[in-house]
C-alpha cells in the first residue's frame, strides 16, 4: 500500500520495478513494526504518512496482542501445573486418602496435609472421584492396577516414592529353602524378570 501511494513517486528510493518497490515497502513495514527506525525510508506525502500511521497503530496492536497471548498461555500453564499434585510437597492444605499406616499419615501431616485413612485402594479412588479428597496415596502396584482400569482423564499417576516398603519370605530357621529362594530372587533381579512379573500382574484383568 505504501509503495502504491508514495513509492512510485520516488523511484530513486524505492526502485523502478514493482517487485523492488514491494520489497522496500515490506522492509519499511518490518522496521516500523519492530520500532528499529533506521531512517533509510520515511513517508513524505500526506497519503504515505496516513498509510504508515495506520500501520504503526495496527502493528502496535498486533505486537501487544501477541505478547499478551504468550504471557496468558504461560500463566495458565503455570497455574495448571501448580494445581496438579505430583509430590508430597503439594499436599499442603489438601485432604489425602492414605492407607491406615502411621508412617504415611505422619508424612502427610508433616506437610500440613490432612490424611484420611481408607481400607482399600478402591475406597480411596472412589473418594477421589467423588471429590471427597484431593489426592490418593497408596501402594504402587494396586494403585497402578486401579488407575489402569478406571477413567483417568482428569487425574495423573505420580510415581514418586513417599515411604518405600520392603517385603520378604519367612522360613523356619533350619529350612534349606531360604538360600534357594535368595538365589532365585537375585537371578530374577539381575535378569529384570521381577519388573516383568509385576507388570504382568498389573496388566491382568
């Protein structure tokens, strides 16, 4: 537009060819929009000043709207991340369904959360779905199992370990099974078979 109203009158500045004039006009638009202002081009006629003045206002609105859109997106993302509970530090002021286990309840209380004891993972998950609690803490395997079966569009399963627990086998003192079982567990651990067994158990219907 600038080349149409003014560029053709000053061919020595903007070029005598159509594509050169358009290129100069685009360059002038970019320099004006970015507020660089090299001064190599400037409007000389009232019509040219009108076109460039209108472009200055339009580019200012476009630039501020673009920046505001980015800022809004980042703010919403940050707010959404802040609302998502993914670690025990996010439990402050939250109601949390937990197994009836003193250490877990104490951990939640220590971060100013409110632990609510449940007798099963299903009970805790139902409380979560019914908005009676803000989060559910439970053993990893049953939690993964029920999370796989239930509707989970509004929830995230965090794999943060809060209170690791270890299990073992009990044998009579003189039993020869202890060493055999220990060796088999070591073999399964080295071959990563324990992970496969757990995943197979979780994936069963």
